[in-house]
C-alpha cells in the first residue's frame, strides 16, 4: 500500500478523530507503522498514555485492528480518485500550512478543484443565512471587489451571505473556496448546485468529512475552524447577537486572524453581532478599501472608484437615484421623498433599472446596484 | 264517454333554469274513478310533496274536493321540476278544473308561490328571472308572493300582483280587483342608493401607489393582486373598489338582480342597485365559489358578476379551489354541467386578491421577519404561475407609518376617482364598439396589435425591458394592455413611454422578483 493509502485508512477510522490521530502519529511517526503495529505495541502506547486528551480506548484498538483490510482500503481510495476527489492528509506536503497549526486541525481534507494557494491572500466572508437585502448586496459587492483585486474568498457555501459572497467573487471572475459541513460529494443546500459546480473551476470545494457524510447540524460549527484557519482574515457581513458566524470569529481570534465587520444600524437585529464585534475592536468596513489597504501595500495611492455613479444624464433620474440606497425602499417612500408624481417616478425607475443603476429587490421595492 | 265528467284546466307557472325562467304549464284533470290525487311530470321530491300542501291548503281555505280522480301534469314532462314554487299554480289549476275560477283568466297569467297548510303564500326564489323571461314570451299578468312582488314589478310592462293567501288569488282571478299591481319607482331606487354609500376612498390615508394601481385596474377591469404586510390597508382598499366603479345601468342591475333572485338574496329589495362586493372566506369550497350543487345555484363568482370578487389571504385558499377560477376569468361565465341539463351563470367579475409576502407577513423587513428564503418561496408557490398570470396588475402595499396616518392632507374622494374611471371606460366602449370587447383587459394578442400601436421610441423601450427584465410573452401582452388603460385614463390615444414605464412597474409578479 502507498503512503497516502495508509493515511486514508487512518483518517477513516471509526471514533478516532483528529486529536487522537495527532497523538498516534506523534508516537508511531507514520500511519504505516500504526497499520502494522501489533496489539501489544498499541496496548503499550495506551499504557505510556500521555494525558487524557486523545487517549485511545480498548474498543478503539479493536476497531483499528479489525479495519486492516488492504483490498477494501485500496478499492475505496481508487473510488475517490475516480470521482475527481483529492485526498490530502496532514502528512502530505500539499496540506495548507495555515491550517496545520491550528488546534484540532483536520487530519485529512477531501478536495474538489484545488486548495487555496499559500502565497495568495485569503479572506473568509461569512454571515447570516437569513440575511437582509442590505447584507446581500454588500456581501456581493465586497466579495466581488476583493476577489477582483486577487484576494481569494473563502466561505461555507451555506444559504444567505455565504452564497452571495461566493457569487460576488465568481461574478468578478475571482477565486473562491467553499468549506462544507458534509461529504464533499453532497451539495447542501441543493439550490447552490450552480455555485458548487462553478467554484470548482478556478477555486475549490473542501471538506474534512468523507464522501457520503450527511450534513448533520454538529458538523457546521466544526467546519468553521477550517474556514477561519485557511484564511488570513475574517469579514463578518451580518450576524445576529448569537450567530453561528461568531463561532468562526472566535476561532479566527484564537488562530490570530484579523477580524473585519460590516456595521449596521443600531436597531437592526441582523447587525447586532457585527456592531458588537466593532465595539470589541474589529475593524469597521464600509468600502473594500478598508480591507485592501491592509492586504496590499501602498493600496491607498490607487484611485478608488467613487461610490455613487455620476453618469446619469437626466436630473429627475438623479433625484430618484440619490434617494435610493442598499436598503430596499418602496415606491411610495421614494415618491414622498422626491415629491415626484407617481407616473413620472415610475418612468424614471424603469429607466434606471434598464440602465442598470437600480434593481427591484422585490415587488415595488428598489435598491441601488453597486 | 257519454255522461262522464270531463273537467280540464291549465295554468302557467315557471321554473328557473340557469338564470332564465322556463315556462311550465300545470294541467289538472278531474275524472271519475277511485278518489286519488296524483302528480306526474318528472318531479323532484319537494314538488311531489306539493300534493299534501295543496290538499290541506285547499281544505283550510274552505274548498272541499269532491271524491274524484285528480291528475296533475307539469309539462314539459322531460325536464326535472324542483322547488316549491309550483304549489300555488297546482292549487289554482285544480280549482279551475272544479270551476271555481274561469278558465280564460288563466290564459296569460303566470303564477308562482309556495303554499302553507293554512292557505298562506310564502316567498320563493328566482321571481325576477322568471318574470323577465315570461314577459318576453308574452305573459302580461304575474301572480307572485307578496314578498317577491317588488322584484317582479321592476320588469318593464309587467303587471305583478303580490298576494298573501290562496283566497286572495281566487278572488283576483275572478276579477274582484282588491289587489293593485305592485309598482316600483326605479329612478328613485337608484337615487336612494347613492345616499346609502358610506365607505369612501378619502378615508384611506396614504397608499398613493396602491390607490393609483386600483384606479387603473378598475378603469380597464384588470385583475389586481395586492401584497403587503398585515395592517397595511389591503382589505380597506379592496372594500372601497366598488365605490369608484361606474354606477350600474338598469340593464346591469337587472342582470345582477336575476342572479341574486335565484340565490334568494334579494331581501325584499326590488333590484340590486349597488355593485356587488363578495369576499368569501378562505375556507370556501370549490362548489360554493363557482356554483353548483345537486340543484345548481350560482356561486360567489356569479354573485360578484359586474362587481368585485375579493380573495383575502390568497395563499390560504385551497389550491384546487382557486385554480377553478381560471376558466371563468377567461370566459366571464361559468358552465355547470349536470346529467339533465347544463347551466350557464354569468361571472364577469373583477378579481381582487390580497396576500402577505411571506407566512409571517413582514418580509423583507428583516427586523420582524425570520422566514428563510425558501420559506418565502414556498409561501408564494402556493399560488400557481398560471393563476398569477391572470393578474394584470400587482402592487405592493406599504406598511403605514404614524406620520401618514396623522396627515391632514385632503385625500381624494371616491366620486372624483369615479369620474376619471367613467371617462376612461367610455373611451374604451367607444373604441371597441361593435366587437365583443368592453374593456382593455379583454384584448387578445391579435387585437393588442391593432389597438396598442407603438411609436419607435416606445417600441425600443419595451424591447429593452423585454430583454433586460426577462419578460415572458404573457407579461409583454399584459404590460401593453395596462399601458393602454393608463393612456386612456389620461385621454391619450397614443401610448407614450411613461405609460409603458408605469405598466412595467405594475407588471404582475415574476417568481424571480420574490426573495431572490
């Protein structure tokens, strides 16, 4: 059996997770040695025992002994290859260095597409599943702008902000990676299948779970450590006071990553988490520049495109555009603010929409397009 | 047959068939033989029971029936007779056969009414359509229950006598005229109605966009869907729609009254003089909505004929219940087929529906709404795309804020809006004269080409919108129809860009504009 096949066997043992494996490898040096170790040797390992964390039990040893079926291991490993899935273990030189040093780093990763490149800057863009139109637009905009500057976007391919971050990066022809909380061959949630396929072309899909693993609730907080571990910084778009995204932030902080947060209004429940982060010292982000200046030396010198578009010709259109923002606004509110009669207002809105300056977020609610 | 008693008489009555009256002749024959009272002629069970009611009512009114063989036939004998309206004509025919009533007085008289055992006459349903049809077939005199007399009296040229007891009818037919024909002043009826109007658009604060959309919808009889959070005034707006519809003409009023008469909803009124507003609860069944039953009766959609059918909380309706609306919306009538007959009820209503944007009602306000995008989508998906396609106009009603509610600004009254609507309607009537089109909403793709001609500038706007906004062919036609109405409201024969832009804003929902 080959080197990676031994690792593959080790990664797929029942009830033996990354911490136990790390201890084993530390003791036996190589997965191959563990594979060939006799029961006495293994018992001796337990006796020598280190601390309680990552200690093997006797059932673990029975498990380990019973799973030494070379044929089966080979067959399964080949199957992975046939499915276009790469297997990279911690012992492999391709394993991301960023990730190697975090606590409980996964022993093995399954990859479709490729792994993030070491020399490239990477940022995790995360946030609520049930996001607002504001969060959606900002996630797309920021991820797109960052990806356009060559920064790789890492997120969790979940609904809401995650999806929009990936989407924004892809629209800007950037590179983006998704870390799954289920087997690499499962697209969850299903509606993201387009993203799932599209991301593999330039970026990749990453999971620590073996193919076929179902998306269980417990997996998702776990994969957050990979999201933050792979990245150089974490950007939170929208998070409620008690949000899963904050787990990623905590892990990022533990791993010593920079935290960025998009502010919201004080009354918006969806921005409470972000606003709290800012209070605690996260960097407040309103434009991509706020991040880029930290990532790219001398970025400030570059001319940044002005946020509001001035290409509009007609004054009426300008008035209408000026009163719109990323917050969805109803026709009626726009009419009250601009004092335009409804028919004239609608004419302007349709024109702006056709010119690509505004978008109908939902029926009769308009937002600007970044 | 020498020496045999030969007594025969014939009275006229009528049955309701669809929304028309069908003349039924009631023949009575008295002959020798075993004493017997028999009724034939394809009778429903309540008509068969008339035998007992008639016999006892005759006795209690002071008539003793000799021990003869009495046979009553209701012809045409191949149409099933239902209802209690035949009691009185059967009794009269028998009395005439015994000679209590001169045969000739029954000739051009139509009689309907239900008998009580004491000889009193109770009200029946469907008097108006019966009198209306019979009048056209040459009947002049109508004897109907007192409670229904006003209904019959509105038919021009019909002498309608409202009666309360069997004896009164007998003396009336013997030309002892104590009963005067009922008389209704139609003009006064319509004027009186205006005074009763007490809901008005001026009571709704704000909601400019929704009001404007409703005005356009009413002008062209477009169906309209209102979406909005709870308490944004959707129901309030919908209830006021009839108040801006043009006043009913006599013919329209007649058409509506016929349906209400059949449904037994006249409440002693002579005519329905207000535009109907029907708002069935969402637990309504298919049959109650379209009409039907073993004895077909008009349903809510027919009761809303020439008025408004308002479906509040549209997604809460049973899916199969609202889907049956599709065909009546196209045909403006509903056809109910039964083994014995096929009934057609008019159903030319304007469909107004209201719904929340999601199950909690507050999407896209994320401070209040916790629904996931999928939940929101699922909520919308309860309504099929093909039904959504029937709504020419779709408007989102905005949550009212305190400032708007407090505003002192004078709101437009229903009368002002109605004046504009009436003008737009007249323009349409004139344009489509001689064709089977009355409103812009009825335009077919072919007639759209003819009546919604666009200049190059407008053409290019629509083309751009069609491509950029991913419109379907259906949406394209709807936009043109609505733009036509908006132009009509402004009195412009040519459709301009602003009319098209506005129509685009009102275009019915494409699923992708929802919770994307």
